[in-house]
């Protein structure tokens, strides 16, 4: 099976392209280009340099694991990791971003749901 190919002009599947642009790209290339655009622009402005943010989040996760007194399920631990990622963004962002707080609260609620599941 060959990979999906997208037009670089209109971003539609090559089979549905109506713009006449003959240059097409595999999906993986369009995903990488989109990610590069996001991480090289507005995300840096909102959250600060990724190196600083990720280092902060990593340290928070290490401290959390060091002080854990019970075994967390894989799902609960992943949700807590996401909360700590958002806390890292709060610490390193040049200004508050509402989405960070919404995401953090949501991941914490998911962690609680997993931890308190009584079924």
C-alpha cells in the first residue's frame, strides 16, 4: 500500500486536487511541515523556548516520581505527567495562556477518574 499523497498547493489528496499544482507531498512531510510551523512561531511566543519548558517539566516529573508513595496505573501516571507538562508551561511561559490551565485541569480530572475507578 502506497502512502497518501497530498498536493502542496491546495493540501487536498492528490486524487482530489483541482488547483493544477503538480507538486505533491506524502502525508508525513505535510505533518512535519505543520509541526515545524507551530513550534517555530506562535508556540515559542506563548510557551517560551522548548528546551527550557521541557527541562522544567522533566524536573517536575522526576520530583513527583521520587516522592510517590503508591503505585500508579500507567494511565493515571500518564495523565499526571500531562498535568506536570502543563505546570511546566505555567512556570516557563512569558504570560498566562488559558488553554494551559484548561488542559491541566482536564488531565487532572482524567487522572482522578482513573485512580478512583470503582468498577
